[in-house]
C-alpha cells in the first residue's frame, strides 16, 4: 500500500443554509447520540487513541459530557462543539479533531461579522499584531479581557479545543484561528468590549465592531499576490535563493511541479551557492509533492518514512474499497509497511550548493516530514524553531460527520515513523536556533535576515 499521506474524504453534502439556520438546535437525545457516535468512531478508526491519555480518565470525562448534554432542552451546533471539541483535543493528535470551520465560513460569507484583530499568543499572553478596525488597541497591546472574560479564561477554553502535544504549535494554531474561536465559543456576532494594556503599560477599554469579509479583505489588502501565498522564489542576496513553500496541497500537484521546475531553472541560472527553503507557514499536504521537491535538492537515496502502520478497521476497508478498488486489502486489522531506500529521479537542474530549511511552530504534517528527511539524511541544515508537527506521528485523516448536528470531524488511521526509525515524541529539532519572535516587524523578515548573517 502506498505510504503517502492521502486524505480519505467523505463526499461533501451540499448544505444550503440561511444565516438563521446556523442557529438551529438539536435535542439532548440527539446530542448524546452524536457524542456516542463520535467516541465509537474515534476508537474504531485510530491506531492507538489513548497513546497519551489514561483510558479511565478519558471515560470519566466522556460520562461528564454526556451528563451535561442531558441538562438542556436543546443544543446549537456551536454549543455542541464547545462540549465535544475538548474531548477530541484531549487525545493530543493534531490529525484528530472536531471542526467548526465550515460553519464559521457560512457565517462569514453570508454577511456575518468577524473579530477585527489579528493576534499572536505566546506563553498564554494575547498580543495584538494588527487592528483592522477604526479604533481600539494598536499593535503590541496586550488583551486583558473580552466582554468581561479574562485573557486567562479565554486562553484556557480556546486552547482546550485544539489537540496538540506541543504548546508552540497549539498557540500558533490558536493565534491564526482566534476569530473563529471567539465566534464559536463566545458568540462574537457584531461587537464586543475589550480591555487591553497598551505599550506604555496603561490599561484601556474599547468597543470593537466586527468586520465583514469584504471589509476585512480591504483592510488587509487581500487579493494581491495570491501566488505568493502558496509559493514564491526570491533572491535576498546575489548568492542566496529563497524558496518559500506554504503548502504541499495534493490538489495543486501540477501547478506545484511546474513552479518547482521553473524555480530550479532560475536558481541554476542565478548560480546561487545557498538555498533556503522556508516552511514556517506550511501546514502540510501530500508527501508526493514534498518528495518531488526533495528530488531537486539531493540525489541521496531516501525514504519518506521508516515504516507506516495502518489500522484497517471496517470503515477504512469500506472506504478504501470504494475509492481505491485496485488495492488488495489484507484480512488482519493492523498492517505494517516497512520502506527501503529509494534513489530520487534524476534532475538536470538539481541544486548542488548548501541547503537550509526554515521551520517553526506552524510547520506541520507533510512539511515536518520533509524537514525530517533533510535532517535524518544530513542533506541540509534545519534553522528556526522546532516544528509544530511531530517527526513521528499519527496521520492520514478519515473524515466523517456527526449524524444529527452534522459537525465535521477527522481521525487518524495511520502511524508514520520518521526516516531514521525512532520516535522521541518531538518535532524536528533545528541545527541553527533562530527565534521566530521577529517574524514580522512590519518592515522586514528579521528571521531571514538573521539566517543570512549566519550563512
């Protein structure tokens, strides 16, 4: 069986909902039915669901959730998400989750308002990085409360719905998704009162009004440079090429391969001696794309993973029979596929100079796998911060929906062991440690500037 990370996805049901439909409710009986379906599916699909949790503690948590679900006459989707997402997150597997994102997008694109601040969370502190509203805190201000809810409480509840073993990755995910979680967990619809401490240390209050999608895009200048959001090539110095790869999305395979081919033609023509591949904002995708990129930076035989363990539960077998009928499925439930070293395809424009790969807390899934290959085979040096994703991890997502609320969830059904064949419970550790705190000072990327000084 192919060991690449290919997502197995349910055919999407097209839902035509009005804005008010997002507030539809389900009965407590249906909410409990959803909770039980969720637990049964997670246990059925995941290769080792309780790899970080005591099963008894988990079952106690689930009983408490069920008891709480029986206390109300009805539950909205957002309320049910608030009850069930912490249970899923408690397993600390970034590829196993309950999602409210579809409903947030419906809210936003049907005229709903969006929280107008961009923020960064570090060690629990919530700092404003951009204010897209006309008033309120300036960048650098620290949020103390929203609608009377303290920043400590906001952080604890929001962090509780994100499954991650690494705090840096959790906080990075929470930072980028803050408007979603304010809406889902605290019913942000139009405006809110906030208390904040400005850079002078003075505590102030402000009324923040939400923005529409169109207003937010206009404020942020979205729409320009869409190609650069996915990938870009630049030359920050005559002898240095900078290849920024923000996604390995499998749906972009043809476009990606064309970009990579043309980029390495330009790199060869430039006679650059150093290549930086920036994966700091790459959340993953398909290893077919990351393996393709590897073939342009090394001729060294490699394997993407030392081994892949697949749990072939009945739902997985059924789905594979529908989507991959050419596969001859074995009878046993768990199958381990060990990988041999394979030489990458020949490339006439393969880079022969010194390679550096930039990583950080947002480097996740397939981008972590690529960094592990570079690290484990000594192809180049890793710079920046430890990856948000684990170098050996659970992955490949089986998607499903809860039967009544139709909340979407995903669960891992494979375990991937990094190329070097060990699992230390960590991400890929950088060889050159560079703090990402200076990622954006509004004028230049100070992380790139720091790395250039070290080259």
